[in-house]
C-alpha cells in the first residue's frame, strides 16, 4: 500500500470515530502501517493530511529513533 492510499483510508474512516478516540486510533493505525512494512519515508510523506495522523506519525518516528539509540548504547 502506498502512502496516498493509506492517508485516504485514514481520512475516510476517521469521520466515523468517536472524537475522544481519534488520537489513539491514529497511533494504532500508524503502528499497523509500520507492521505491514510501510517505511519511515512513506510515513513522513503521509504528513500534511490530518493533524491527528501527523501527531501519531511524529510520535512513532520519535519512538523508533529512541529505540535505535538504546540499541547503540548496548553495542558499546
């Protein structure tokens, strides 16, 4: 799946979500996209379509960078 389709799907379904659950749903959606092989570059390319989705992508990318940093500390 490319980033355009993924962003379109999010925009389609977010309208049906309870407003208090949109943030969590966006985070889970980004996790799912990453689990199915969407690259960090593709996730970054999705930004600009939805504020909530942008926040979830930024959060995911920051967590991924933090995990990479932790692995480097153990390699020393």
